[in-house]
């Protein structure tokens, strides 16, 4: 006699997720679009239109959903914070973790996974980042293209993108006219030294 194992019923899709899926739109690129501005975003937050649990960031006038944080993503952030904390504080700088970064743009307010920034007043977002780091996952194409352009345009001198799947760190430097002119890929066994702070990070320590 053949025994058939019971099949587990699929978990119900949360109502919130279903509603978001139903709201997905396909934009006709020929339509003139009105970009959101940083001011618009600030007003929406203050008015309660955007809740604290809505993980979005403003990129080139568009509200983009931020990727959920996987285990490897969270691990890399924790390790980098541990490695950088001492040098950052000694230099009188600050670590900004998954928080808005002022890039001097009216239509972009990214929230990098980690940034080393000057100390900033409590009533404004930090600017003038010396180093920005993104932990690429499903957002890898955004990190390597759109965000690279945004950070280069802001003059961020050192931008790292960790590609956990490939086990590499893509280092962007020397921003010129909104583009990084020096892009290098480092793998396990190699170490990256930050430009603006005394920080050396073995790539393997983030993987």
C-alpha cells in the first residue's frame, strides 16, 4: 500500500501584502511623470501618510521599496559596524545605519545600509558622507547603477557595494560628473582600505 504524505497547506498571504500586490502599476514611459521631491517626502512622513513600517526611499523622484534584510545582509552590517566604530569615533565622525542621507538633491534621499558621516545637528539629515556602503541582494542592480550615479553626483568619494552571492565587494571611487571613474572588484583574501578614515576591512569578514 502506498502511503501519501499529507501536503501542508500554503500559508495565507497577508492582507497587507495582497493589497500592495494589487496596487502594482505599469507606467507608460511616454507619459510625463511628476517626480516626488524630498520636501514632498518630508511632508508625507509628518502627515502620517507614510508609516514607520513602510520601508521606502526616494530615488530620482520615485519612491522605491527597500529590499527586506536577509541573514547575510544583516550579518555584513553588524560586522562592518563592529570594525568601523572605533576608527569613526576616534576621527570625530559618526556611523549612520540605514538612515536617510542628504545627497544635495531635490529628488533623492537614499537610505544606505551604512555611511560614515560628519557629526550632524539633530534637526537635519547627515550629508558629506566619506564612505557609503550598500549590501546588495535583490537590490543589486539599483545599488550598482542608480545609486552609484546618485552618490557620485553627491561627490561621495568612496562607495562600496557588497555582492554576497558572488562573494565580492565592488569599490567605486573618483566621482566625476555623476560617474565613478575608478571601479574595482575585490574578492575573499583581499582587503579594502577606506579613503577618508583609518579603516581597513577584509572582504572575507563581511561574507
